[in-house]
């Protein structure tokens, strides 16, 4: 054997061994990905089929996992992260996708099981709340329906005074049959009368609870985390109020037992009150009527204007459509024509609608307009169309009808709200989109901290990468500092040092080739 042949053989063995050593294993690489992104739904008794809790589970479905993750179908995250990054995004990085692909293609090695993380626990006895101050279960109910059923279940609280819920968790008794849950509070006897007059646990009510006093305080859909408001915030639960769980059970649910539970943590005394309401709804559609004829694709627009003389803060948003919905985009436009991207869902999926918190709260100034743009596909080419052949569809709460609403959790603004950090985890696997259908120019948002002491930051959105000049200008018009900056595409921040500058109000100006925009900020010492 020649020397060159021996070297070639050794090289092959070395490369083969190196590649084998680099192959991801379930214990070291795949289990952490699945536990963090998939098993909250894919576990025994979960809302999704095919448990992925064990090595054998994952191995048996390895090629399905690979295909769904590579296509972006799983894990479900309908909002477009290129439009706005939201809190706790379920987005798998490209490196994790590559691990899954390599693991599946290399016959899914198990690895050293001692290295595997502890599997998460999913039971109705566990909780994701930091603590539980109130816990109650609805009366057991056997669901037996051939059509969509909206059933309301009343729970007494016996609160001696008004309380504020800072965290709310809904635990479906049978996740396989609970489509979604709306949580209301109501102090009237109306719901008690309705409950007493309906045979069995709860009462049927399609349009809300049937009581004008009912106030929405929370909701749950599959795959969503519990509602957790920032420190010292909460939704009001009135003295002696009753909790009403309106649960949607889908058509074709027969002889299934449900016993959904609600857990609540209270805020400290005198917190800031949070409100939940559909700021965008069918009532402010600007190109109605809200009817989608058969065999048509139709778009609608909504507009809401903040007519209050004070700003408010929005913490989260929840768009809502039904089966023929395809797209839902929400954005704001200020009185100075700055555009505020809020949420964009390009591929609506009725099965995966959620409540989406912002990484930091958003400020809505007086006069700001909030727009909604939707698209509905009522053709036979839409596989989710409930009718064959297609039929005209109008507004209604039944799944086979349609809705166009966007709920917001909001409260009166206080200085510094936009600086609250809800989620500061790294944004992974995403490169901001260079083309945005709404934002056509540079948008300036918040200066934080404001007032500042040493280093402040200006947040912005730019539709593309571009050179610019930043200037700090005094109230008298004197340029205190100026320097070149590069505006990167998408969301970004510009840091600037204000140390040593006199106390007072200043402007920071950003000049690009086509635009000059300015924001005010304060230095307090």
C-alpha cells in the first residue's frame, strides 16, 4: 500500500469520525428544542396529536418534525416577525433547524440520555403563574354537540372588595375539545338567572354572556401562555363579582367531559387598571358592509382614532377572524405621519390565534389613528371554507360566519411605560424584512430612558439600510452635537451620550436623503 493511499484512507476515517461526532443527538440537541417549542401542545392529553415528550416519540416522527419545522408550519407563530418582533416569539433559529434536519437524516441518534434536560410537566395541577391567589373550576360538563357550541359557566368569587388580577391562567379540562375561552366578570343576577334556567352545568350563549354588565378580563387559545401584566398593573374584578367562562366547543364533539379551571394572581393594592376591548371591530369598518359574497376574495379596512386628550399604553393585541380569513394587518399613524407597525399576520390560521404581548409597551398619542386591513377568501380554492359550494358569509359568532376584531390590553399612559421590558430575550433566526408594505420612510419612536442622565437611545424603524446624520439641538436651536449614523433596515436603536449636558429639554434630529424627523427628550441633571 502506497503512502498516499494510506493517507487517503486515514483521512476518510478521520472525516467520517468527525462527521459522526458532529451529528446532533436527541439528548444533547433535539430534546431542548422540542421541550422549549413543541411539547406544550404535543404531550399526552395536549391539544396537538403525536406526543413528542420521549426519545421514541421524537424518533418515530423525526421526518415529520423536519418537514414541518423547515416549512415554518411548526412551531405555530402566525405573526410576521419581519413586521414587528413580539414578546416570547416561538421562532426556531436556522441553526436549530439545521440540527433537526441533520438529526433526522442521520437516523435520529439518541445520545447519552443522562445529558437530556428534565421533561416539562403538563397537568391541571401545575401552574405557570408566579403564585396563585384564587383558583376555581367550572362545574363538570359533558359536551355532546353536532354544531358549534358556546357555553357559559358561572363561578362565584365572594370577594370582599375590588381585586385586580395581574396574572390569569386558564387550564382546559380537555384541551382536545376546548377551542378557546373568554373570561368575563359580572356582578349582576342576569347570568345567575340564565345559569339556573338552563338544564345542566352552565348555559348556552353565542353572543357574549348575554349580560350587558359583563366585562372581558382574559382569554385563552391553544398554545398561548398565561396573561401576565407588568408590575403594578391588573384588570379589575369587582366586589362579589362572578367569573364567567365562555367556552367554545367545536361541532362534532360527543360525550366528552370538560372541567376547565382558572387560576388568578392578584396585584398589590392600588395598581394601575388595565382594560381589554376590541378597539378595532366591525363597527369601524370603512368600506362595509361586512359581507363576503360566494366565490370572491374581499378586503376590508378599519379605522379607529384616539380622540381622548391623553395618550394611552397598549400592552398586547389579539386579532380575531374565522375560517375564511387570510390576512390581518394592524398599524398606527401619528399626527406627524409616523407609522407604528403593530402586528401583521400574512397566513391566518383559525386554529392558531393568540394574545400577543409587545416586547415593550407601545404609546398611542392623542389623534393617532389605528388601522386594520384584512382579506377573506370565500372561494372553493380555500381549503378552510366551511361551505361547498361557497355561500355568502356575513358577520356572526358561529365558526361558519365571520368576524373582524382586534382586542387590545391598554391603560392610561404614564411617562416611562415604553421603557418597560416585557421580554429582552435575544431575537433569533430572523433577519428584518427590507420591504414593508406600510412603512415607506424612516419612523422615529421613543427616546429612553427619558429623562436621561448619561446614555440614551432612540428607537426607530427604517424600510432599508441608509446613511443619515444625527443631531442634538437645544431649545434655542443650537446644535449641541452631530455625527453620522447608519440606519439599518427594520427596527433599530441609536445610542447617544448626554453626559455633561445642562438640564432641560432637547431635540434629537435624524436627517436622511429624503426626510428629516425629530423627537424631544429631557435631561434631568
